[in-house]
């Protein structure tokens, strides 16, 4: 469980950091990544 949690955090961290400063609306063109910046999946589905 520790490996999964640490792995997910590492994956979310790098993906969330670079696209945020460069593209303020890269993961979701409808939402400026303000409602759910932690979970890109929810933003995309929403």
C-alpha cells in the first residue's frame, strides 16, 4: 500500500506541476483546474 500511495503521489506531482504554470487550462479546457487540481481524472470526466 505504501508503494502505491508514494507512486501515485509522484505521478500526480510531476503531471500537475509542469502543465499548471505552462498551460492554465491544459487538463480541462472547460475548468481552469481550480475545482479539482489534485485529481485530473475527475476534472476530465466533469
